[in-house]
C-alpha cells in the first residue's frame, strides 16, 4: 500500500469516527431520558433482559466483516458506559 492510499484510508476512518461520535451522543441523549424516567419511577438502571435484546439485535444485523464476538465486546463496553450515565449522581449533572 502506498503512503497516499494509507493516508486516504486514515482520512476515511477519521470521517467514520466523527459519525460514530455523533451517533454515540444521540444514543446518550436517549439513555439520559430513559435514566430520568427510571429514576422518577424508582426503576433499576440495570435491566439484563433489555441488554440481552440489544445484544441479540446487534448480532442479527451484523453482516461483517466485524465478527460477532468483537461486536459484542464493543457493545458490552458501550452498555456499561450507558449504565454509568444513568446513575443518579451523573444524571444530575446532565
């Protein structure tokens, strides 16, 4: 691969990363609303059944080349971060 090709691919990745950050922030806004609802209604932040549905959904729509196991690892981290954002002390700051 020539340096020009490498730079082009890195630029493409940078653009994709920007889109991912926007999407993560959209997801976070939804999560914060859900967190407020849970707090107001005294509901648990952690819902294993819902997280199982999320994991099944991402596996179902994954057409590769990212292996399901790697996608699951990424989503495990995302879901953990989103749970932390729903904690009462962090909800108060948002």
